[in-house]
C-alpha cells in the first residue's frame, strides 16, 4: 500500500519539475508560462493524462517505483534572450529540480532517523522521504534520456549541429511511441533499475 504515499510524492515532484522549467524560462526572458497560468504549484493546470495518470499506473502494475511527467509548460524559445543556449538551460532545470528534492528528502530522512518522533509519524515519513528519493532520482534520469519530448531531447537539440542534428530530428514524431514502448514492454527497467540500486546503496552509506 506504499503507492498511497508514493502518488502524492510523484504529483508534487513532476509539478515542481515543470515549475522549474517555467521559472527558468521566465528568468531568461520568456513569460509564456506565467501568462498561461502555468507558473504555479497548483496541480490542476499541470495534470497530463498520459504522464501523470497512465504511466504511473503502468509502473505500479509492474511493481516499479512510479515515474511520469506533468503537462509540459509552454516555452517560446524566440522570447528567450539566447534561444539555443537558454532552451538547454530550461531543459536541464527540470532534472536539477528533482536533484534538489532528493537533497531535501535526504535531510528529512536524516532528521527522522534521529528518533525523536513517534513511530506513528516516523514510519510514514520514512516511506515518503525514501519514495521521494527514489522517484526524483528516476525522474531526473528518465527525463535526461534523449528521446522527444523528454528534457534530454531539448538538451540534445541544443548541442547537436549539422548532419548529426538532422539525423537526430528524424525521431521527433515518434518519440512518445518510443517512450511508451519502453515502459509497456518493461525495457525501461533495464535503464533505470541499475541507477536506482546504485542510488539506494549510496543513500544507505550517507545515512549510515
């Protein structure tokens, strides 16, 4: 029944992820997300039927920590100060926001581990913080996969040039199908599971 605690953690994590995109774009000259009401932590404007509902449900059916995405915030690259470079910054801000949540969750887990909270409070908090670490690590890595529309694709589009860029762009219309194929076939586990296991090992060493 841990999924009851995982779902709110996932919702907040993907919403914070998209907020980071919108805020970074805003800081670099594009107020599209702000004007469209997406520069907010209110979950309702961010819910995506596939990324926020279908994909997490599929992960839970496969007994894998929930991953997903919120509805992408609108970004107009032509309103950014430096469209090519700033789009890469907007893209990487999402995974960085997840890393920030990981650090905050590890601090919270360390505080809970001090033992001054009763079991009735410390047990669910431990589940929440551990889930937050797992989910946000998976979100960070998952979003860095260079498949459109994940953040990694925007970073790749900002870095690739010439013939390499032309070849890479050919996958863009099929990116969503590739992602869903990786998830529904279970192949995504072979990409993310080793990273998750390494993170859990490092977490156990840090927390003692």
